C-alpha cells in the first residue's frame, strides 16, 4: 500500500489545474452564478466561487455573478 499525503490546494493553485474531475451541472430557473455556487457548495461541501465558474466555463471576465442564468445552462464544475 502506498503512503501519500493529501494537501488541499489554495485558490491560486486551483486556477492552474488543467486536469481533475469535471462534473457538468445544469442550472435551474432563477439561478445566478452566486446562488449556483451556494447550492453546490452546500450539497457537496465544496468551495466553488463564481470567479472559478467564469474561468472554467470560458465566460466573459466581466460576467455579473448576480445576473440570472438561462435555465438548463450546463456549467462545468471541477473538484
């Protein structure tokens, strides 16, 4: 059996990750990037931020985290 030490990545390190597990998640009516993050973080004990969703999904840099998203938009979420 191998002995590996697990280390949590900080936000700067996470933004540089090019691999990992991607989970496509559809939005619901009325979701914003912020409410979407709040929901998936509560469900999965993750720490996803709107800025990460913007990067991971190639959204424009100035995307408003509080603007409603179209229902059934599928966002990529990495963990």
